[in-house]
C-alpha cells in the first residue's frame, strides 16, 4: 500500500476486500487481520474486488499509509525492542547450566501464547463468519419478503381490475333481482 499498489486483503481465513480510502483507517486499526476477514472468498468475489480498482483511490490509500505508518517509525520501534532485549540480557545474564531450563520456560510461554492466540483467532473467525451468514440470511429474507410483497400487490391490482370489469356488467340485473325480492308478492285470483 505504501508503494502505491492496490491491495486486496485476503488469506485462508477469509476475504476483507480491496483497501480503499473508505476502509483503510478502520482496517489498519485491526492490523488488516482476522477481524476484517468477514467474507467467504471465491473467484467471483476476487474478480469483483479487482473490478473496484481505481488508481486515484490507490494513491489516496498510499498517502494515508505513508502518513500514518511511516517505515522510519517501524524501524525505530524494532531497534528499540532489540536494545531492550539486549540490555535485559546483560542485566540478568543466564548461567550456561540453567540455559536449557530458561529456554524451556520461554518456549512454554511462547507455546501458551500461541495457543491463546489460536483460540482467539478461532473465536474471532467464528464470530465474523456467523455475522456474515446472518447478514446473508437477512439479505435473502428481505429479498424474499420484497418479492412476496410485490407479488401480493400485483395480485391485488389484478383482482381489483377484475372487480372493476365484472361489477358493472351484472349491476343492473343484481339490483332488479334484489328489488323484486323486496317487493311484496302479488297473488292472482280467478
């Protein structure tokens, strides 16, 4: 992004889409990671994202990334971390005899952190997929309801047209028939 290339955020866990000026800030806050990978990906969805490419928008994204994530800041932070680790190692040197136990503790801590991260990623992915499915279901339901409402309106219009067509044809005869029933009957005497 900082080089001006258009980027589609995707990995084995899902698809976020093309990074644009509308989403770059919020996606950057989530490290362009799992929380934004809320859609399933397919060849069609990738083609749709590629079709959204706009060189002017890519330039805006590039400018934003350069302003908010300059390489110098990242390099300075990495150097600071290395200095802190080296200083800590000098302050508390490890005895060669206890090195295997220290390494084992460090690897156990790393394994536990990795396990926690994997579990959190799994739950975040599950939540993102559940939301995507719920959104898809809601969209389908809304579409079905709109289709049914449209069909109902068409039937109502059709029925009203039939009533308008049929009512005048029989109206005179129906009124005469009703009047005849309301009038008293005459009996004839011979």
